[in-house]
């Protein structure tokens, strides 16, 4: 409410450029999450997939803070694109899992 008052804009104006995309999240059980996240091939794949998405989505791959998991999340214009990106990353992580 403070932003609405301070800018003098309507909520519709403030949210005009906001894009909400479908999201897909999968957890991958691993024994060494730090080694997985540091793997050069995984980093290269993330960069490649991010480049393909461009400004039309995002990817987040992170270690769980409490479990031996790597969390893989993607947002993209369609659920199919989200699932394609997440599946590619999950499959790669399973192949290199330590």
C-alpha cells in the first residue's frame, strides 16, 4: 500500500510488466550436493538452457539446506518447456551423481 501511495500509480500500472510463468520443481537425492553443484558439465548445461530460455524464464539449481538433495526449478512460458528443462537437468544430475 505504501508503494501505491508513494508512486501515485494504480496496482494495475505497477504490475503491468509482471509476467507469471508456470513453474516446475523436482528434488534429486544425491550423496554429495556440493560436488554436484560444482560440476563443470552441469554448470555448462545450466548456461545452455538459460540461454535457450533467454528473457522468457529462469532456472534455479541449488542444494537443500537440510537434506542431501539438489533442488531443480524452472519457470518458462509453458508447462511443457518447464518440464523439458527440469528433466534435462535432473537426468544429467542422476548421470553424474556422486
